[in-house]
C-alpha cells in the first residue's frame, strides 16, 4: 500500500469513526418512539434544512451527475436542473401540509380519513420499493469509489465494500435512530459543501475563473465540439430518446415531493414554520451545490483523461480532484483524491442511513402496528420490529446492488424518483386537495403507479438489451445476448405518472365507499394550522 492509499484509508476510517461516535451519542438520547422516528421533533429549521440537503445531495448528485455531465455535456446537466426545480413542487405542495397532518410516516397523512390497513400497507410497500432503488445507487457508488482509491479492479473487492456499507447503515439505524441519522447528515452536508467548493475553486483557477473558457475546453477535450454544449447529445439522437428526456424531466420534477426519506424529515421539526424554513435552507444549499456540479462535470470533461473514466462516469469527481491537486502520483493529487473520496463516502453513509430508517419505520409503524397488530403494539415493540426491518432491507439492498454496478448512479436515482412520482405523489395530492378521494382511490393510485413503473423498468433497456456500440459490453443489468426489452424508454415516468393519477381518479369514482367529508375538513384544518398533529392518528 503506497502513501496515497494509506492517507485515503486514514481519512475513510476517520469519517467512519466520527459517524459511529455520533450514532452512539444519539443512542443515549433516544428513549421513545418519537425520538427514534422523528428525532424528538427537536431540530431547528436550519438544522433540518442542512439534514434535508444532506439527504438530497446523495452520491448520485456528487458522483453520478458530475459523471453524466462529463460524458454528455449539456444533457447531463439536465439532471441538476431537474433535481433543483423539483424542490419548488415540494415546497409549494407538500412540506407544510405534510408536517401538519402527519405523525411519523407518509401513511399517517393518507390513512387519517380512510381505512387504515389497506392504505398503510400500500404506502409502506411503496416506501420500501422507492428506498431500495435509491439504496442501490448509493451502494454502487461506494463500490466504485473504494475500488478506485485502493487501485484495484477486482470485482470481489467492490462486493466486499458494498457489504461493508450495508453493515454500517444497518448499525446507524438500529443504534442511532432518527437523531443519530440527522446529525450524520448535517455533518456530511457541511463536509460535502466544503469539499465541493474547494475543488470548484481549484478548477476555475485553472481557467482564470473564466467559465466560458472552461466550457470551451470541455467541448474541445470531449471530441464532440459545440454539440457537447448543446441539447441533444444524449437525448436528441432519436424520437425515442427525446421522449426519454421528457419522461426523465417529469420523474425528477415530480418525484421529490413523493420521496419517503425526504417526506419523513418534515416530522423532525416542532412547528410548520420550521418546516417551511427547512425547505428554504435546503433550497439555498442544494441550489449552490448543483451549480457546483456544473463546474465539476465540465471540469472533469476538460481535465480528466477520458480513458481513466469508468463507463458510467461515476468516478469523474474524484479523478478531477486528483487532477487539480497535481495529477496522479503527486502528493497534492493524493490528498485531494483522498479528501473528496472520504466526503463522498460520508455522503453515501448518511443517505443510506436515512433511506433505511425511512423504510424500517414504515414497516414497523404502518405494517406491523397498524396492519398486523391493529394499533395495539407498544412503542418498544414497534422500535424492535423497525430494527429488524432495517437489517432485512439492508440485506436486500446489498444483494441487488452487486449486479447493478454497471449502471450510472444518477440514472438509478432517477428511477427511484419515477416510482415516487408515480405511486406516492398522486395519492398525497388527491388526499390533500380532493374531498371525495377514498380508500380505493388511494390503493389503486399507489399500487397502479408502483406496479406500472417497476414493470416498465423491468422490460426496458435498463434491465436487458442495451450494449455499448463500440465494445459490445452490456450496459444493462443482464449480460449481453439477453434481451427481453419491449418498452423503449429507460425512464417510465411519462407513462406511469399519468397512470398513477388516472387510477387514483378511477378508483375513487367507481367506489361505493361513503364520503368522509367531516374527516376531509378535519384534515384540511390540521394541514393549514397544525392543530392536533402531535396526536395519534387512528379511527
């Protein structure tokens, strides 16, 4: 092991040690279900804004988007635009009303005026599926990152890293709960913004702080000329690819407001005003960060040798850090590579903890307590089930992440957004703004959006049939030669999102379930004022 790898290992271990310390500290503060699920509702708007930013600025943002820009130029930057614009939907439609009308999970808000068991089961199922898609992206990023730093291409090493990350995330959730997870996310957000800002300054310094010169150099180095800076390089090759872009945009813009691990964050603040402040702080933080990705992506295109990039582009940001630090073999390059890799690893650890916590809480609170035990489970029993659920979800994510390592992680997250927008958002919107909406409408929209989205992904080029035209290597989950893809789009949002809304409407108007006008009025008052949001939601 050379000096740079020793430095990298030390920084990695330092990041892990700090997060483990935070987790043990938080475990001593976690005594009740409210502490475990919602951090005791004791975080300020600023703290929660940092944590939301930490949750949202995932490995997909830092590694995946930078890589997408480095490979596809302007079309890659569309990911950044979509992720940022999505926050307006979350702020205007979801943040405050969800904080006021829920308790611990998305299902609390949906089940308030409907039949508890079918709605909670549907919402919990959707939560787990979205979270697993998102978890795949983080773990794939972890495997690629550590393999780069250790200088190995051995697939077994990448698989061991994925196992290690999975074990750590299970530890964070089972020991620290929401309080520990939130503080890990806050620390990670500060580290990520600081590390990104440092690399951005060093990249711009190479071009005299002239953004135009940076973009021109990136276009020249890409070998694609002006096409690299214009729309169409990735999504303009055919009518199908143009439709894919529309589908991607819909999924990104509408998906945020339905992401369970983002929605659950609004329950950690004491008031609705703090929920609004959380989103405003998060928008500012995330907005600056996505401007950083512009420089990171085009900087990688301009300065990093394309031959050193992996085919998914996930290593563009770390390799750029090494290049601006002095290049491969230099002390400065080794230091910056180790620093950025450690920050990226902290990013992965924080996000996987948040996702696993969200899923396990939903399994314990919505399925175990409300569906199986019919609301009779004690807080202690719920928390115990949540910890076991975290272990099970972590294991599933590990097993699925190992074969998914050839896919771009920003793309994997876009699939999670598509599921969230197709299954969760229609039910949330209808429930808040349509008095007639009922149990059948909720279950049809959630299951219909979920099944159609996952089904279309399974029969898309993401899973089979997509090969590199130059090398012939598979760019899908299945190896080259296996092709059962009949759905042409890589992101199913264009079909599954409207279908989710349509099925929510159809299920409602065809149901004979009596209207719950009184419950809707109560929910509306609660959503607007926050009155009674601390109470258990049962009927």
